[in-house]
């Protein structure tokens, strides 16, 4: 079955490359900044949760990525068959990518280290470390062995698991990690059937891990209980960090399996409201696919063309394409440009007299999604 993809870019201002994995940082107190702190080719996704949407067929002359539809999504998301399929995914990915689908590129601010962990065929988990206390949280631990290896190499204590949503490629490692780390708590929405959930969260609720503060934001659409997590960078002199799961990718967004275009639009607006300097850490390496599709919609978008050329180089070297910034995303991500006249014109859509602006934007979003699905199926 198809895997998944994610995104990366040059370090944001203030970021520094992390020390090699395995470097331990102990004995530091919560920092108070004295100024600004210092592969695999993309696989096309489609009708199921990111990374499990298509079943390849090897018949000559046939599309190798065959959509399997809503019925399979229901089986994947709601029955044990989904878990068995996830286990098969993990096994095959470990065999094919023994060192991960991308080269990990850790980033540090004084007091914080973010370590992307490439898992499955294009997913990312993230280990977020308070370097002063060596306490850590992990976002969406898909493969527990890969996450545990990172925990041991970093010499940290796992205190929290933050799950963006219930799909196995984001939550499948919860059980094993909780067995290994008895004090670890699992956070997420009670509206999703998240494995081993111990601490249900509500919209805008905050959680502290060491000196790290995460805010949970309800962003339904991909699933009814989808949440994103925002790391407050203020105490460390860094921008906010958005761990977006399957809400938002570099130049793309997740399928609205359990929501309307209006619901997904509102959730995307929540993300955009975080500010242009916010660093985006998405749940998949989908940059090449999404940027290529976007370039078919806006033929004269210079920012888009430049980002696509950069992403091609990154992926040729098996490097991830994250993080981008929300400011960047608004210059080339069609799912965040529903208000732009140039995109509306490219789609052949015009606002009707008396039509609510947000209703029109939802109509634009629906058309972008329709075209993206057609693009993925070809």
C-alpha cells in the first residue's frame, strides 16, 4: 500500500542545527531569552487516511495507485482490520527504510530540541525535548521502535504523547510506548478513538511538559476529533511551532474524511491565525506532490516555482522539507489561498451576488480538493 510524505526547509531565523543525536543536555534551568534566541519519492495519496489510501496494482497499463474508497476507510478507521493493515505497513516500511525514509534534521533553540522521526513510508513523528530537564513529549508516535530508539539515543524521559487524531499511522505506537514508560500520559480529543487516551483535551487547553507548554486546538475535518498542538516558543526566544498532523502539509492539507468543506476551512483558518512566523511541522512528507499539483493551478506564482525547485533538490538528497512557515504557506499553498483572486480565476469560480465570503471560500476549497483528488488518481 501507499505510504506517506512530509516537508522541510532551510533553518528558520534563530534556529541552530542540533548537536548529533545522542548528545545529552542536563542541568539547565528553564531559559529566559536575552533577546532573540538563537527516501523516498513522494507517493500519491487519496481515498483513505494519509499513507493507506491506495492499493498498488502491477497490471501493465493500469494506474499503479488504485483508489479503494469510503468503505475501506470505514474498515481502516473503525475495525481491527485497520490495525492489522497498519502492522503490515510498519513491517514493510522497516524492511524498506531501515534508517527512515528521510535524513533526520534536528533543530534547536536554547532549551528546546525538536527531532523529526521519519516513520512508515512518509510519516513523521516528532520528539520535543526540554533540554534543561531532559523531559520529552512525542507527537503522533506511529512506529514505537523508531520513537523508542530516538528516546534512548537522546537520553530523555518520555512524559507525554500528543495524538493529533485516531488514524493508526499517527497513534499506532501509543500502546507499546505506554507499556515501556509507565508514567507517560496520552493526550488527544475524546471525540476520536485514540488508543490508550488518558487525558482528553478540549479546545485551547494547555499542557506543560518540563518547561515546554503545548496548546491543543480543535481542528475537525480530517477526523471529527482532529487536534493540532502549538508549542509556545516565547520562553525560548523562538517562533511558535505548529504540529499539524493531517490538517496541514507543506503546500497541501488533509482529506476531509469526517467533515465538510466549511468545517475544514474553519480549521485551516485557526492554523493561519497563529501568525506568519509560526513554524509548520506536518505529519507527512508530501511536499513534492503538493507543490507539483499547486503549480498546475497557479502557473505564474514565482514563490511556488522557487519552493518547488528547492523541494526537488531536498528530496533528491532524501532530506525532509520541514519546517516551513505559515507565512510561506500562504504564498503557495492553494488550500490557504481560497481568498486570492488569482486562484479563484484559475479555477473558474466567481463569488455570486450576496454570497457570504466564507461560503464562497468554502466553495473554492471544495474545488481545489476535487482537483487534487483527480490529480492523485491519475
